[in-house]
């Protein structure tokens, strides 16, 4: 008996230790993959494709669902509404899915997304509606996730015409980014919300938001005669994984429209060939580029992701961040490396070109200042959006553990990016030469400077950008302010006009006197 108890104790202890080791290993793997702490050694491990793939397999297997207690099991929580597909709908969807899985349909081109009638059950009522697939990437569909564009006869959760984007591709971050876009007065998609409904045999979380079309622009922005322009989505059959872009992105008539007026087409051509401030709003583009830099990823302006609105003789880019936020490192703002963080499309060039407009640059920096001043408000908004939708994600998203970890990481990145932007605005030193006849100013500061010299006022922008159309690069230009006929310096003050700050001698600038 004693022998049996001893053996049993050994077995139980061994199983406990073994289970603990497995738990610790899984926890460590997931933590390394998704928490992403700023430790060089851990960061190197994170970039291991094998480990990251292993963590993804674990999440997809349901480990993420065990991370938190699922209250829905006890309280029988129901989806927000039900999508009621016919047998013909299911056969149609299944045939498309089989084409995707077999490789016959590597890209879901627009012409394959046909409208089909179906019903939506909302609060016990059946509503007639029609749907078509959304998105071009076939990977989510092959992994068991689908997305829809829907038009219904009556409102569903407050929307008649709306998108349902699966939780694999979009989540609470999309709500947050759209709210930020609206906060900074950009043409932005509806903030939307996270909902639960049925798809592919199970209830899943979706990002639901108002369809972005001319009616939305009319109601939301008062644009009565607007036109939305984006490039076509098509497969060039060259096994190019960079399918958002095309070698035809620089062709002005690569537009996903059946018709366009001569006036609007001329505006679009001018944007691609030689952008002019008479055809765009410099302040708007400055705000747009500031947010693009804050989140530090050009996905939304690459190829067919890039959307513009034409209204009243002006072209406006649409702010539509699809949950991308990456850390800003070292001197990335100065070098404009933002445009090199993703694969290339000619769609990037208009943005690089307008950045060479001083009015755009100044407004971008002014928005940088507002962003940093709103740091607490922005990060609090991220918290509130996540907390509002975490329950739905937790119950219906297989990758909730990843979402939860990445929330903490992305919040850290956001805070650090805001600090880096502030450092960028406040950095730089100015040099002054005085020889008894003239005075010269050079500076590496980023904002317009006001020089008050002997009761006279001078302004200049120390640094600006020049766009080289031939090699499609942005280059630094440093200006020099020269003031003639100055025999003596009775008084001198230098102000940063965006920061509203007076620079201090030695700390911010120095004077060299030539006798």
C-alpha cells in the first residue's frame, strides 16, 4: 500500500510539474509573441517566424478563448442580429471558397463580388437585404472569416447600408482610429462598433460601420456633389504578393469608376502629375500627414487602399487607418522613412510631393503640437474604446489573447510616438553670425522662426522639403536668413512660431561675432 501511494505521489507530482512546464512554455511563447516588451533579446525572439507561427497556431486552436472566463456560456448571450442565408447563398459562397482554397482565385477581384438577396433577423423581425463580399485578400476567407457589404430595407443596429468586417481583420482599433480622424476634422469613415453575428457556422465578432459612399459624405460633411476615387483591384497573374499595388498605379485612368466628368478627371490628373495648392487644401493635407506619421504606417495610402474625395474643385485624401500603428524610431520623421515602411506604389508620390509645400509642412507640425497636447485625451480614448468592446472580442474572437496583449503594446507605442513627435518639434539648434555689417541665421529647428532684431521683425522657415519628380525622392533644404545693414545688436529675440516659445541663447542658439 505504501509502495502504491509513493508511486501515485510521484506520478501526480510528475504530471503537475510537466503541466506547469507546458503552461509556462505556452505563456512565455504567447507573451513573447504578443506582449512585445521592449527588451532587445525578447524582440529578437519575437521576430522568429517559427515561434510566431507556433503562437498563432495556439491562438487559433482556442487557447485564447481560455484566457478569460466566458460569461456567455452561462448567460446564453445572443448575437446582435442574425444573417439568414439561403441554400443557394451557401452553395455560392462555398464555391467561391473552394476556388480560393485551390488557388484558382488568389485575389477576390471586384467583378467576382456580386450582389445577392438575403434576409437579416433583427429583434425578431425579418428584414429584406442584399449583400456582397468585401475585401480582396482571400486569406481570411480560407481561414474561416468572411466580410460583407450590406444594403437593407430597414436599419440594422442603426444602419441601412453598412459594412461587416470580420474580427480577424478589424477590431476595436478601427473604431478608435476613425474617432481620431473625426477629432482632427478629416474625411473619415463612420466610427462604427463591434458586434456579434453568425458567419461560417459560428457566431463571430465583426466591425460594423456605415457604408462610405456619396450619401454618407452628403449627410456627414455636406458634400452635395462629391465623387470618391480609388484605384482598381485586379490580379495581374504574376504571383506578386504585393497585390494592393500595381504597375498601373501611375496611370491616371486607373480608377474604379465607370464614368467621370472632364473637370473631375482633370483634377485627378493634376494630383498625380503635378499637385498644386489650388487643387487641394494645404491645411487638410497637413493634418492628414500628421496622423499618418503618428501611426507610422502607409498601408492606407498604398495602391487600391488609397481613397480620395473630389468636392467643389478640391481633392481630399480619405483617412482610413486599418488598425496599423508602428513605433517611430530614431530620426524617422526627419528622413521621411514613413514612405518606405511598406511595399511601394506610385500612390505614395502625391503625398511626398505635397509635403514639399511649406503650408502643408507647417500645418503638419502645428498638428503635431496639438497631438502631443492631446496625449492624455487620445490614450484615454483608446482605453475607453477597448474596454467598451473587449467583452464582445473576448467571447467571439479566437485571437482575443493576442488582442489583449497587443492593446497594451500598442498603447505603449502610441504614448512613445507622441513623445517622439514632441521631441522632434522641440529639437534643433540655431547658429548666428554677426560681422558688424550683416547678420546670418541658420537653424536645424523644424518650425517657422520669428526674429525680433532691433525693433524689426523677420520670419523664415529654417528647413523645408524639396520633391524630386525624376527620382521620386524628398530632400532636405536648409534656408539661411541674411539681414543686411546691421551695425550693432541692441536687442535680439527668436521665437518658435508653432511652439509659441522664445529660444534661449546657448541652449537653443549661439552667436559668433566676427570683429
